[in-house]
């Protein structure tokens, strides 16, 4: 008889902190692993498989919360943006995926597979480089104006 697969449930709070049974997961390697290995099931839930165990993640909007940014600035102009997540997981910003929904700023990460929300500090870091020329907000990055799309409801994390 096959041994039953163990399942664990994790909660992701508004700041991107991950909790299991009320205890925050703080190990950077574990946090990076979770964010790199996360997949989406057919029913839209977030899952990480590890050593035959199912690890389910629940978040109010997305388990990917950008905590801070690394900004590459040359001559006062923004040249590149690196997104920093819990556990020091990082990836570059794809400015073409910027959008707002419910007065929050989002982008796509992991090759477009997941929506990531900018946390308070990350928004404050990016704000000086966002402009509104009457045509809606845009990010000036590498000399190119990238419009920030106005999104609606949050349907896919």
C-alpha cells in the first residue's frame, strides 16, 4: 500500500511573509526555493512540490510581494530595476507588464507565470521614476516610456 502524500498549508501575508501554523518561515534558502519552485494548478492554486510533499500557498492576491528594488541609475536616469522578494530571491523587472489594480502596482514575474505586487517600500523607490503626462502613468526606463496599464479585478495571482 502506497504511503499517503503529506500536505502542508502556508499563508502569505500582505508583506509577502510566509507562515506555517502561525510561525513565520525566515530561512532565506527555503523562501527562495518556494518562490522558484512554485507552480499553479489547473484550478489556480499555488503549489510547491518537495520530496513527495505538497505545499499549498494561500495569499489575498499573490504570494509574490516585491519588498524592495535595486535601481540602476546612470546620469540621473533609471536604466534597470531588479525586484527583491523574501529570501533575497531576485529577478529583473519586465516594465511591459506593469499594471495597477485597486490602487496597487503589479507586474508579472517568473516568465509571466505569476503576478507580483509591489510592497510599500518598493512603490516608494519606484515613484520618482513614474510620470503622468495626461495619458496615464508610465515608467521611464532606459530612455523608453513604458505605460502602466490600468487593470481591473485580480483574477489570476
